[in-house]
């Protein structure tokens, strides 16, 4: 889920940026500091959209920078449990797949890809269903559900775990086929429809 978060703080403007328009400088400094950062229980900062700073800054002895109080708005992506997301398969491995979900990547263990038994072909770099012959490869567009979100590690990493083992989840081509099959079954069940 994408969110807008309003923040307040003090922004350090280095000496080499003094003299440029204050709003542009504040935005530049905030973007450098926050974009791409993972914040616990907030998510990943995608962008700093707007900033307003006090025209009057203050100086700290021994530092040639100016410090300005500022209010700013950040665009943040926060994956939520049970959220349905769409993404693109980025890496296919014997243990599962890694899916690009916009600003973050999610991991799907091989047991969460489909209800059927699957095998991994290292030569073709694909996952194949042994029963239906469905194939999942790098570049495929998928729809999945978030089943776990955790923050941790030394680099404050964001981990997102996914599943496609529910109706109308999976590779988008599989979902279209499933929807067509469901529509045909429904039309046969209703008397008087052709």
C-alpha cells in the first residue's frame, strides 16, 4: 500500500548548497537522505514530494552548514499482510522465485507457487507444474497475496513473503484462463442460455 506521510524535522544544508533556492535545496537534501531507506513499521521511502522550510536557519559552532526547520511529505510503500499485489518474476531458483513489486522485492517459496507438485528446470530457468504443465519464468507477470512482512538484519532490510495458492492468484495468463473456464461453466449451469 502506498501512503503519504507528513514529517517535521531539522534539515542540514551544507555550505556548497547555500545560495540556491531554499525549497529546491531542502528537497534535494531530503531526497538524498531518505529515498530508498527502509523504516521499521513504515516501509520503504519512494520519494520526498514536497517540503517547506523556515526562511531562518541556525548555525552550529564548528559546522559551516545551516540548519532549517522543515515540514515535508514522503511517499512510502508499506506492504500489508493479506494485501493482493501484482509484480514481475525477477529470479527463478530451485527454492522459489523473487518477484519485483515496484519499490521492493518479495519472495515466494516453491511450496507457495501452486497447489500442484512442481519441478525446477535449471537449463530453462523455469518452474514447471508436473500435472498441468503450467510454466513460470523470469519476466512473467503475477498476482499474489502478501503472507508475511518483517524488518530486520543489519541493513534494516524489508522482507516480504508471498503466496499464489489461492483462487485467482498466479501468473496473469493462468488467471485469465481460470476466469474463462469459470464463465463457461456458469453459462452451462444456467438454463436457457446459449
